[in-house]
């Protein structure tokens, strides 16, 4: 049974993949929003016609970030581990809180989206998210938690580098919308992003105005088991403005992809030691 990928049936991908790196590497590249795959049973619940769904996937997919992470992995002297989501964020968004702690629920973009990028209906009013959370969200969270724990057990620390991209123009769902949009946004967590990690990122990707801090997006992903309690887990979100490596909204890529991959490989090398 195929999945929606530009409306062409394809073999069903795994919901996520853990791609091993060096056993002594503490680095885990997390790529949560690169896929366009939507299972047929999820597709049938969406209110968009096929053309509208293609446009929504163009806007909401972090296009080619899995490719960027793979290239950085090949370039890095110390091979990082990679955890890559195999499904679109329109299925579930693994980086949202699955409860009322999630601010994006206010615009219909909690763990299960009910609104589009333009705040139009994506799922029917009263949609029950629990079956999707049980089938996709919670297993993903458990697997990501296990991957971080594995790096802690192997190396005594874990460094989660969250690889995202974002459009050069503001989309209506964004909160707040009126913020700078630098080529690279570095998202931080007060507990899990130490100054040394941020310094390494600035050295790898460049100082402001090349890179901005927590603008237009803030925060960094850490599995809930470790969040706010285990300082051995450090994290940084990398939001790469899409026009720096592809023709918006979704490709093709250009030479900027290699440039960013080299910077990411540099960052991996710096934090691996």
C-alpha cells in the first residue's frame, strides 16, 4: 500500500529510521520534518484535495534536510548518528507537546495538525487525535528517547542537533510573525544549550547577521525523559532558511546545500571531541 508523495504511490517507508554512526560519537542528527509521506488512511482524513495537499506539503516540509544531514554525515570526520522521520509532519509532528503545554495548538498545529499553514481547515472539527498519537507519535518519542539513552550509555553524553528549514517569507501560522529571518537560526533551550555548544555553532555557521539566535523560531528538541533534568543531554536547533540552499518552496537544490552540509559537518566535528 503506497503513501502520498507528490500524489504518486510509493512503497511504504518506515515511520522513522535510526542510522548508526561511530560508536564513540555522542552526536545525534535529528531530522523530523523532511518527509512528504502520508499513509493512505491518514490521507483519507485530510480535507484538502490533491492539488492543495501538494501545496501544503511544499510549504510545511523541510525539503532536502535529510539529504543535507546525509551529506554532512559523509563529510564529518566523526560520523554522527541520524534519526530521520519517515512520515510527513502532517501525520503527526513529533516535536510538539502532545498536550495543552503546546503553544502551537492555538493555531491548530499541536502534535496533530487541524489547520494548514494558512490556517484553513486540515482536519474536521472535533477530530480525535488519540489514534494518531498512539500509532505514530508515542512510538517515535520512545524510539528517539532510546537513541539518546544509547548515546549516553556509550559516551556519557548526547548532543542532539535538530536539522530544520524554514521559508524566506512569513507564513500565517507562525507565532509571532514579525521577527528577523536570518540565513541560519540557532534555536536554544535554557537548560540544554550550554554556551560552548552555541559558540561551536556560531563558529561553524558564522556570527550574526549570518546566524540569528531564537529568531524566527526558538527552542531545541529534547525527549521528555531528559528534558530539564539531565544536563548530559545537550541540544541545538538549526533552522536553515530555504532560499540559501534550494529554489523555494521545495526545490531543486543549489550549491548552498553543500555549503551548509560542510558547516554542519564542521559543527559535528567540533562537538564530537
